[in-house]
C-alpha cells in the first residue's frame, strides 16, 4: 500500500475501532455447561468440538484451547482463542464421586486430585486472557461464593465479562433472577445444549469483547 | 480405617471473630496462611473485614493445594460483595473495603441460602472442631 503498510494500517484501525482478536476464557463453577457451550461455539464456527461433557462434576480437569475461532456479527467480526477452563470450586470431596455418582474409591480419588489441579489451572489462566464468558446455571441460586469471587476478580482486573445464563431450556430456569443479581454486567440467557439464543450470544460477544480497553487488551 | 480429624463433636465448634486490626497487619500471603491454618484445625472464622476478590481467588488456589482427601476437602466461604464505588470514589481511587466474611471447613459448614440481605449457613450435624 502507499502511505501505510498493511500491518501498520491494521494496527491503527484496531486502535481506533477496537480489537479484532482476543483470548476469551469460559469460566464458571462445575456442571454449569461450560464445555457444552464451548462445543457449541467451536462447532458453529469451525465444525470442531472442544471436549467431552458429563453430568458428573469436574469432567473438564485440564483447560482446553481452540485458536482462531472467527465469530461474525453482520459486517463485523472478532477472532477469538477460546479457552474452556475447568470448573472453579472451593471444595472437592472424592466421597461425592463415590456416593452420588457411583465411582470406585480409586477412580473418585484420582478424579478429585485432578479436579483440584484443574481449579488451580483455571485460576492461573486468568492472568492470560482478555475477556471472560462467565457461565452460570440459571436453574440455581446465582449468589454462590464462586460466582461472586470470579466476578469480583474480573472487575479488579478490569477484564470484560459477559454472563451466559445457561440451561434456560429447563423449566425451573430463571434468567431474570440472574440478571437482577448482577445488574452491572450484561447477561444473556442461552441454552448451550439446544443452541437457543446462540445468535444473540455471538452478536453480544463480538460487540462486547471487541471494545477498546484501557488495560490488558493487546 | 479413615480418620476424619473433624469428627470430634465432644470438643465443640469454635467460632473465632477476627478483627480487621489483626488482618490489616498481615500481608495477603500471611492472611491466607493464617486463615487456612485455622480452618484446617476445624475452626470457623468470621472476618470482620473480609478478603479482596483477588485474595479470595488466591485462597481458593491455596485451598486446592492443601486438600488432603481424608482430612481436608476444602473451605466454605461466604460474604457480601464489595459495594460498587461511586463515581467520585473512582476518581479519587477510594475503594470500599471487603465486607464481613465467614470461612470454615467445607465438611463442617454448608450454605443453605444467600441473597443480598441474608446468608444462611448450617453446621453439618455430627461435626466439631479439634
């Protein structure tokens, strides 16, 4: 090009209009549907999947990362590296895996050990992401300490967060409760399982995570 | 035979109200070490002034490193969110301090209900502090 090289022009446009590439972490407590949502996003935009899902908590015990997922919204787009993180919890009891989910003692202990390592890994990833899709179960009480702690942490780091009120396909879901619990953040009701409202989620992700940030945006 | 160090109900349950003066004197690392050491002894701590969100996250991380499957399964922690600073407070970088927080062993405490006005926590029957 004449006045500007392609790279520098892109950098200038990015500075003016916001980011076109961001690393987005999918966070939340165990069993809220993080991996189901990650699979939905990655399948819709790349045809791939991220990982296996299960009704047993702590199915995802290592963070999984899918690079360069280009999400489009009308004329704009955002290319994201999607990081599906293990569920964050304040406790892990191997006996729960045995008593509730029928695992052998050995299996349960191994899963519990891996789950504790997964929580640590998820927390470490907070240092290296540009924005968070915080998944909450809209059938559950939203005021859990894990939700409050994650949100407080993201606010302290000035990281943009979008709350996905998941499982609205279930009769007992109440995304309105979730919206009123965290009015300072955008909340989008979705069903990661059925794909309900995913178009609006993608639109909001592109708008919200593309915004210029004073801190941490690369 | 598995031994649960918290199954000593005859010795009662200890609630310790920790003043903000005590915690103010400690660094974040020292606070977390103090809290985890007390909780691992089976004590329930009520912090007059709780932890910041970053400290809370670090406490979760430290807790995961300390979990011993037969004796310590983690913590139950409940408190109120920091109130959002006003516009003026943001300008002058005056942030409200963390609010009262209860932290105890997860096999001793269970949160029953929490909303903006009330936190209800029950002590799991048959448990007690060392």
